[in-house]
C-alpha cells in the first residue's frame, strides 16, 4: 500500500450540540495525512475532546501508524497485549462471557501513572446489535460549572491515584481470578498496582489552557492532607457532579469506527447490556505529560 501523503484532504467536523464530542469525516486514516489535515484533526480533538471517524477499516499496522501520528505510544500496564502487537490491547468479550465488561466504571486511562496517556484510540472491530455504548464525561465544563468558592478550594488540592481497586493484589480482578471467573482478556494483577501517585485535582490542559477536574472513582483513592471521610465527601460530590447528564455524551459504535479521546479532560465508562453478543475493540494510547 502506498504511504504517499496526498496533496489535499478536506475534513468535515460535526460537533455535538454541546460542543463536547465531534464526528470527523472526509478522511482515510489508513494513509498518512497532509500536515495541514493532521493539524486540523488535532485542533478538532482539542476543541471537542472526543472525536470519532466512521468507516475506517484499519489494519493493525494502520491503527499503530495513525496513533503514532498523534504522538508516541503510551505505556499500557496490567493487560496482556495482542500477540506480536505490544501497543494494541484487544478488548474482547465473548457472547457467553459472564465477567463484567471491561471498563465499566468512570475513569481516565492510567491516571495512576506519573505521565498518564494524553489520548486513547479505540477501534471497533465487532459491535453488538444492542448495548456496548461508551459514555464520556466532559471534565472541563464540569469544572467551569462549579461556583468560584468551590473552584478556589479545589484548585490547590492534590488527589492521590492508584490502580489498586481494579488491578491490585486485593483488587477486583484479583478477587475475580481467585473465584476462577472466566474472562477472555488477560488481566495482570500486580503489587505494582498498589502504588499511589499524586496529581493536581484540577489540571490545566497543555494545549487549550483550560482547567478540568482530574479525579475518578476507579483510580482516585483520596485527597492529600484530608481525612478519608473528608476525601470521600468531596470526591463523592465531584463524581456525581462530573457525570451529570449535562456533561455526558453517550457514544454509539458502528463497526470500523475509530474514536480518540483526551484523557486529560474527560472520563469514560464502558456500558454493558450486550450479553449474548460478541464485542471486539482494539485500543492504543498516546503518551502524555505530567499533569500540572
Ligand atoms: C475502556 O477503554 O475503558 C473501554 C471502553 C469501551 O470498551 O467502550
């Protein structure tokens, strides 16, 4: 296949009415994009935080190549990648699988890392006829909607993140494995997951300069300097606030759709509801920098 960069490629960006999330058409992502087109894609991604490209039947090589056009690969711990593809995770759930679907909790990918991934790209290979949506929460508008008094209090706080709840030695996957639960995806439970990492509770997006709430029920375990009760009260309020209908976009998949989201200013949640049907997605991440 030719890797020549085509001379022109107009893109069509159709944002959701809220401005959070946009569909991008007019592109063939299996080829390198002209620099101006790639810049337009990155700008649309910065503007809308979640962007999706329908009708992109990408091979593994093409998915990897497009990911690298956005930035270098992130580090994906605790899940065995695809054979021979260290940067692609297959999120696969069989029709008869009983285990809870992967990603069924609000989170921002790998926020327990020192430098969590800026982007996640998810490519739909097999989509069920019912269910299987992904929900996204807009953490920028959620921050903007807070009172000035609440913003001032949160701005100086540091949240503690950890992978312990899902991947730790006493975590949910450890319990599932102890009960010999069946799961197609190979999860690696590890003491590494029990470590903690501090990040600002409100982070500033390095491209847009906008502030966003940066906590999640899956990976945030507390707020530095607060008692567990104080942390739980503030975090509980924030989770309810961030995931209000006003800030959430429900993404419906079609096969061969590529969706790219910004982990620096969104949370996501993989909805279930497709028992009896196969769902297969391929996922890559793009490295990010230390939250500030
Ligand atoms: C995830 O990356 O958390 C899973 C998203 C999905 O499968 O919809």
